């Protein structure tokens, strides 16, 4: 878990009923009256390699100044 200013992120590695691993990434935004609005994405084990490659590519471009907005 990490985050700040009313926004938290959770990254969990879980196991499905078929014994395969999946990654669940959840974002929780603080709303009024101590309630959180949550949204999640799930990545199945078969997609881990593709996901890691895609994130590495995006962060590589970002570190070289590409894709930044003014």
C-alpha cells in the first residue's frame, strides 16, 4: 500500500481458484464522511510479461522527456 492526500494504491498478488496467480491493482480515493471510492484492475498471470514490458516502455519514454505534457 502507498499513497497520500486521500488517495491510496494497493498492489496485491493473489491466487485464483484455478491456482493461477493474478495481480490486482486498486486505487481508493477518499470521499466525504470517511468513505472511499475504489476502482481496480486485474491482470492475469498470462499477461504479466506484456504488462511489465509495456510499463517499462512507457517509463523509459517518460525518463527521456517523451510523452510529458506542458
